[in-house]
C-alpha cells in the first residue's frame, strides 16, 4: 500500500500502474477527489482507495493491452468531459473498472477498444459500480477501435456493457 497525504492532489507521472494486490490509498482526509490529469493514464489490477476524478485528456484502464484486468476504485469515480476509458481485450480476457462507490459520467466521454474488433466485445461489461449513477443530461460516448461500427453502451443494473449494431450513433440514456 502506498498512502498519499491529503496535500497530494495528483502525481506527476504520466503513467500510474497499480499492480495486482497493491493499493494506492488517496483517501486520507480527502475532501476533493484525487486527480488523474490530462496526458496521464491510470491502469492496473490493484485498488485505488478513495475518490478519483479523471480529467479531460486523462485515461483509465483495467490492466494493460498485454494483460487486461480489473482495476478497483474503492470510492467514487468522476469522469470529466473528454476523459477516456480504455477497454483492453486479449485472447478472451477483458479489462474492467469496478467502482465501489458512486459513478458520475460526463456529457461526452471516450471509450477506446484495444486489441480486437469491436464485434468481439459484444456483451462485455467494461464498467461497474456499487453506488449511484449520475449522468448530467444525456451522455454521448465516442468509441474508437478497429472497424468502428455502432456500439451502444447499455446501462443495466449498475453496469455499462458494449453492444454491437451497425450504424453511427453511440449513447447512454
């Protein structure tokens, strides 16, 4: 476990990788969320304890392209507009972000599918949460990936799931 004091708002590193079994504890006396800034990537298979905010231009991923995994945010997660979730797929293994607290989604978010054609991701859950979901207005996702067809992000019982259809519109309602 690496515990950061309440004076540390973010880390200077471009890549923050929380390894399996490890915990990055950003919760001590924290009133505002720990910031993942533009140009930074938070990845891993461990746990980030405390509220996290993904700023515009920042990326969040469960595991890496070569090792998809589940990254747990033990607290609330806020995604700012134009932040990116990276969904890794490799040989039938899929990455996922699990949030134990509340999830706040922006009006515009980016989802990048890495490692396979989007139809291979059909029905795969990439984000789950244990608290409430807040979506100010209508959240529209921009999805990037190989052979980018219509991908609908389904909101079902505290999970966001990829669904494959042909077309051009992506949305969560």
